[in-house]
C-alpha cells in the first residue's frame, strides 16, 4: 500500500517546476496523496495549472492570496467540498519587497517589515487555523524556512527575521495543535535555484559557498527535500513536532 494512500493535502507556494513546494508535492503524490494547489495571482496561475494538471483531473487548483482571510476561507471550503477532510499542509510562502533584500537591514522600512512578516510568517498561523478544522483524524503541517533565521546571511535581511518568526510560530502551533494529533514542523533547506532565491543579491556566490563549506561538499537536491517532506508527514515521524529539520548537506553545523 502507498505510504499516503487515502490522505489529502494542500500545497501553498508552488511557483514553477524548480519550487521546493513542487518537489515535496511530487513526493506526496507518488506516495498516494490526493492534492490541492493554490496560486497567488494570475501571473503564476498558468504555471501551477500546468504542473498540477499532470496529477490528474481530481487535483484541485485554487487562487489564494495568503494576506486575504476571505480567500483562505474559500480554499478550505473548496477542500471540504472536494475531499471532505484534510491530512497534510505545506506552507512554502515568503515575500519581502525587493528593496528590503538589498543594502543594510537597518534601513528596512516599517512597511517592508510588516509585509515580510504578514506574508512569510503570519500566513502559517492563518492557514493552520483553517486547516486544523478539517484535520479531525490528526494531521501534519510543514513550513519552509532557511538558516538566515538564526545566523546573519548578507542581503537576506528582513526575510531572515521573518523566518525566525515563522520558526517560533511553528513551535507555538505545535503546542496548540498537539492535543488534536496535528504535528507542525519546519524544513530548513540549503540554497536552491528557485524563483524566490533569485531575488536575493549574491545568490550565485551563496551556492558556491555552500558547496565549498558544507560537509558533503555539495548543495541539496530537490528530490532530497521531497524525501524529507514525505518522511515528516509519515508515521515514521509521528513523534516529531515543533522542530526545524536541516536539509543542507550539513552546512548548519559548521562554525567556519
């Protein structure tokens, strides 16, 4: 029997075939889960429809701006109508204005700080609240984070602070939802050549730095993130919640 047979999942954050969310979605699909995908804005709609369409007609594709509570409510209403329940959620959503990812963190504007935290951190809380109501059998939620949450990464700036908020939110959600048999964890991935990453100044140099200094002397592969995403929602991880799991070829352990 497939590992996730009979499970239903919703994936927030697929932008294109290079997205980490897509790698995890593929792993979930191969393991037997039925999936729903969301997209933010018409610009990404075609990409998501093309990718999600490869999973068959029963795959649900929905618009969702995670800063809009009414759109979040519509997503979970549609999932209820289509599947009747929800078991898994993937949060792979982050954004900060471009100017906030350049120059010095001290120059971050109040508005850029607000937007980064609303989209990148509070959205997990809002999505978890909606999803938990459908997880009557228990469930698992995963959010994507990055090492810049705990150490300074030049040019990551306010996004690092927002990711720290995301990780703290994961712990508090794990505490609140644990009695309902709902687990909440983060995957902290090494740098990947995604649409979001290309907005970070010096990203190419970051890839080279990780490859040179990580114990495994390479960067992480999409399928490795997919495998971790599958493990974290499986029964094999049934006692893991509130954690940040590093999938970065060991870079996080290094001091120099």
